[in-house]
């Protein structure tokens, strides 16, 4: 079979461009409107996307003066969307820094059951002092310790999902036996960060485990991804950077003893689409005209870890910025932004304009054919297994992509024309259902008798 794209729709209120809410077509209250997200999910499903994705964090997103802030909790929202869709995968972001494994494993198992095997977990470690202060901490935990906690968190979650064997439920009414207690395996976990005694109170998910997704591109993030992740959302500005990341992550995955085909790399792209190049550029310019640069200036100072008032809008970034090693927040995004500004000799005002559409993801404007060409070029050049589609404006940007770019990709044999009925999200990503670790252990014990 011809290798085909994996497409994920990254949904965010009125769109990924920070000024999208100011357009006449946009609803400023869309971020808490279930009907809005139901419509987006159905558009993405019409485009035969593999999955949709909701970002999240345990902190108020951005300034309420800048753009729509306050979002619905993603697992709750995706449970509602599960009933409004039939095929598309449902990926929620959830933090390992400010949750506990038992509750989160139970919630994802529940979503997988409710959706018929369509759940995915975007595993994040949550940067930022503001989030830490919401949980009684004076400052955020160190970058390395956040990933150490994440690794143990995930190991516990895997034990919990495996605490029920698939055929535990007997349901024998005549004998009065509902379940086989020999097929229940409490984790009895004792670790550095967690102590978890009992088995999960939800049967094993239809997929075995939800699809495991990760989005960090720092050294710690790539080590974690190589060990655990099955799909990676990433941000690169150039084809060369994307190829380097792709090759590095596949090599790390192989070195970790895993099949590199078992991890799918999906860079984020923010396409602004028009019937002509001129129309696409006009739409992009309209969005940039609505940016309030003072908001972006404050956000950029926070990202770069410099005091308020350091940056001047019509000057370039200071030469004496801290090194990445001094950043405890989002290390990879810090480096991407600084390198972008240095490489293209951007002023702070120009940099804010470039970041306004996708916060560091690649933003470009063009016709449907040009967007399809870019996707095909990166896909064929060893830079991506698919893409995280991040429309600048919603729902119109997703509608345009599905109605005008998707048919081109299908005509080129790069994207499915319909779903295979009954496929789980894992199957759609070409991944096997993981075996329960205890089944192999029990079989070995029986064979040894």
C-alpha cells in the first residue's frame, strides 16, 4: 500500500490566530460552546482525519484581555463529542505534574469505553510558575524532575490499565460468578512519586491503552517520547529542522528497543487558504492587523524569561538572552522562537506577528494546491508521518481545508477516502493493540509447572 498521511485537527476556540476572535464571523463565546466543538468535530470527520486534539493546562490560558480565555475540561468535552461522531479519534491533554495516576487512568479508560476505542492521551508535564501556584507550590518543579514524575506516572497508568485481563468478566449467571478473580492484578506500586495499591475500577480499555501522544521537543522530551510515545506533536519552522527532528526521534526510538514505525511524527502547520495567493495573503494580513502587540510583548517576555519592559517592539531581541539550560519552562519552544528571530533578523514586532498565528508552529498562506504541495513535500522528504492541522480561524479555516485541500490529497493517494468501519484510533495510526503484561506472565508460569 502507498504510505498515507495521518491528519489530526487541533481545535482551539475561534482558531489558532490570537486575533481570530476579532473577525466578524467569530463568536467570542465559542470556547465554552459545546455546539461549536460538535460542528468542528463533524467537519474533521467529514475530512476523514485520524483524530482531533484539545490542548489544556491547569492554569488560566493567556490574558483575558488578549483573547478568549477559559476552556472546557477536555475529557469532559470529548465525552460529549464521542456521542456526536462515529470514527474520529479523541485526544485530550492531561498533565502528569498536577494529577494522580489512578483518577486519570480511570478517566481515559472510561472515554475509551464510551467512544468505542477512540481515546488518546497527550501527556504533558506542564511548565510555568502560574500553574504551580495553583497547586500550593511556590515555583514550578525542575524540568528534569517533571519528566521523571511523568515516566513513573505513565508506568503506573499502564499497570492500572493492565490490572484487568481482557476476559476477566465471566458473567456466569448459573454459578453466580461475575468475574475471575485470578485475572485481576492490583499494581501494588511503590515508587518515588506514587504509591498505588489497588486495581482500576474500570475494565481494561477497548484499545488496551489509549493512544499515547507527547509534544515536548527538549532533550528530556525526546527521551520520554522515544521510550513511550506513539504519536508526537511537534513544531518546526523549516524543512531541514523537521527532517533533523524526524531522523533523531526515529533513531532514539530504535535505540530504545522499539520499532521506529511505532511512533508517528506530526508537525503543526497553520495554513491560511485562499482561492488565489493574493486572497490568502489578504486573509493573513487581516489577521495580523488585528494583533494587539502589547499583549504579545508581555507573553514573549515571559517565554524568554526576561523582566517586563525588556523588549522593544521595533528592536531585535537582546543579544544577552539566557541560554536554554537556564529555562525551566518550555525549553524547546524557547529555542525555536529565539532561532526564528535570529535567523530571519526579525524585530520584536515582526516576531510577534509571526507567532500570532501558531505560537511557533509553521504558518503560511497559499492556494489549496500550494498547501497540498507543502504537505506532500514534507511528507515525502522524511520530515513527517502526518500533520497537526491548526486552522488560524475556526470553523472557516477547517472547512476550507476539508473542502479544498483534502480532495487534492485524496486524488494524490495520500489520504483515505473513507473510514474503515470499527477501527480503533490505534488501528487508524497503524499500531497494534498492546498485550496485557500479566497474560504473558501467567502463561509462562503455567508452562513452567
